[in-house]
C-alpha cells in the first residue's frame, strides 16, 4: 500500500493540478490532495471553498476512485506523517519551477529524510498554467473553461461577478 500526498494551495484547483492527480492515482494505491491553508498567500477562495472545489472536481472525474481531499495547516512533513503518506507528489512545469521546488524538497528532506518527493512533468499544454493566471484571466471576464474544471469555472464567475 503506497499512499501519496499531493500538496498545494489550490486557489483554485486547475486542470494542470488534476492532470498530476490523475497520473498519481494510476501510480499509487491511494492519493490525498492536501489543501494548505496558506494564510500568507491571502487566497481568493477560503480553505473550505478550496477543499469543496477540489472534492467536486475529483468527483467530476469519475475514474479517480482512490483520491481524497483534506485541508491542513501544518508543516507538510508533519501532516504527511500524520496521515501515513509515503511520498509527496508535485507537478513540475518549467525550468523556473525547479529552483523553488528544489529548495522546498531539500528543506523537507532535511527535516524528514524518510519522506520521498516525486515530480510529475506537466504536459506541454499545461506548462504555462497556474492558479494566479486563472484568477487573472477570470478577473477580467476572460474564458477559463478549457483550463479549469466546470465547478471552478462556475465558482470563479460567482466570486468575481
Ligand atoms: N499545474 C498547474 N499549476 C500548477 C501546477 C500544475 N501541475 N503545479 C503547481 N502549480 C501552480 C499553482 O497553481 C500555484 O500557482 P500560483 O502561485 O500562480 O497561484 C503555484 O504553482 C504553486 O503554488 P502552491 O500551490 O501554493 O504550491 P507551492 O509549491 O508554493 O507549495 C505547499 C505549497 C502547501 C506544498 C507548501 O507551501 C507547504 O509545504 N506548506 C506547508 C508548510 C511547510 O511545510 N513549509 C515548509 C516547506 S519547505
């Protein structure tokens, strides 16, 4: 039984995140999407809203039977330990992600060398995608239907109207 944790702020969850989750769900027995409170980022959506959207997005993807969603407000290594996760899975989009991800992975490794981190490369069509790009497009009334799940598209319209 290998349990993977996919952490992030998910403000909001995008099709890029869901691509990582779907691929992780094919590789691991159990996948937990861990939605960080990330107070310092002053998210557009509350933690409860981000958890609900992630849950809805996962249930819209009928094949993802081994995926669950939880919120956390702790060090990632502590939370991963608490839920019995064996591996952290993150998406890697472009070279620019590398240094930041390298730093976070090194810090996590320093604190807990038993927790492995694995990176899944984004497909080319999601390389540019981020939650802030989605928020930016949506805030000007642009169309984000192709880059976020339907529930997020509706939630953005509702939040920003
Ligand atoms: N597809 C689309 N977008 C992606 C993506 C993918 N595959 N992978 C990452 N992103 C984007 C996100 O949308 C987000 O975009 P934005 O900043 O433009 O909104 C950005 O990349 C990453 O942000 P976030 O989701 O906040 O992740 P993060 O890499 O900054 O890390 C945690 C978030 C929760 C994993 C990290 O802050 C953490 O571990 N917090 C707990 C506290 C802790 O342990 N700190 C010590 C760690 S060293």
